[in-house]
């Protein structure tokens, strides 16, 4: 079973983003896969990356979203935005426990004021 359907489409603010599996990235210490946004332009370099690393009893999972924003949005040249979601846990933690905590994290990030305050550096 793959981590996503291929292609995978997510809708954000009524805009569809469709990603297709591109390739596995060679990494001697991890398993890394890359998905390219089909609807993005070559200049946007819109992609998602999944990375799995294990070190003894410690597991690390990374989901990364990266895109170069349109110059009309940034007021000049393209600017890269990269966001990471990382889970780090020991072998004796179940996937159900990690999933639950991930859902809590995503729910916190879904709060109405979160992104505006987060981007301003606010903590309260």
C-alpha cells in the first residue's frame, strides 16, 4: 500500500493541487520519495517529499512541502516556501498513537487564527 494514491489531489481554498509520484531520491541513510505537482509550472518547482529514517530504536518521518511562489505574489523574483511535518518516536510507540498525535497537531494548525499568528512569530 502506498502512502498516497497516485496521483493524489488535495483541495485547499477551492484550489486543487494534484501531485504524482516522481521518483525515489537516493539517500544512504533514508528512504525518500518525491511527488511533483502536476498543475504547477516548472518555475514553481512545486513538490512534496516523504523521508523515512531509522536510527536504532528511534524513527523519524518527514512530510515536506516546497514551492517557489509566483513573482506577482512576492512582488519580485520567485521565493521558496518550505514547510515540514516531522514525527519522531521510539519503536515501542504504536502507529495508532503516532497517528492520534499527528491528528492533534493538524487540528491545532487548523484553528482560524493559527497561520496568521504563526507567520508573525506569535506564541500567545
